[in-house]
């Protein structure tokens, strides 16, 4: 099974949310204290390919450091940022989504806003901030599947 992963982090560099989209199955979002090596290992059961965007440099090392688990020991990893760069496509995920016409509801939220939303939730109990953060993360992981299909539909590189 293929899965799409994205994390959100706090200002301190801890993980606030791990989102995992498995096509045809319910979305999984581990939040705060739910993000443990045991829970991540359970979530990874049956996944043989894990797809990220810049996961080689960000998501997977942060998970390894904070949760103490190397997800590449459990599944092959495909980093769509690397695929984009090989094809000469530059920019971050949001810019590349625009290039491919992939819509986004949470246009006003970006990676820099995610720690702020988590902080509002943690310090003020702002449930709306948490819902915004989870919606943003949900779009990230679901859009990874759409982006992967768009990239795979391009002419093969020679």
C-alpha cells in the first residue's frame, strides 16, 4: 500500500501533527502526545511506499529525532521534491500545486503559520486553531497523491 505523509512542527521543532493519507482509507492524523514510535509503527503497518515532499530533508529526520523511529526502515520512501527537481520544476509544494492546477482551500495558511496555530491551541485552548491546522495538514497529504499522479503522467525523462 502507498501512503502520503506530512508533518507540522512547533516553534521549538517538536512535531505537532503527523498526517498520513492512505488512498481509499480514513485519513490518520496523530496530534501532540499521540506521536510516538509505537503509534507510528502501527500506522505504518501494510505501507510499502511512503511518499513525501521534502521528506528526505525535513519530515523523516524530524520524526527520527523526536519520535525515535526511522520510517525508511518500514517502507520505501519517494520524495516528490526530488522528482520535481529532476524534471526542472522548482519551488515549494504550494507553488508547484499552482503550476499543476491543484486547488487548495487553506490558501491563507502556510508552513510558517502552522506553529502559530499550534501555539494558539496549546496556550489558549483554541480548538478552531487546531481545526485549521488539521485541515491544512489534511490538504497537504491529500494533495501529495494528486501531485504524484500529475508528475507520473508527464512524459518519461530520457
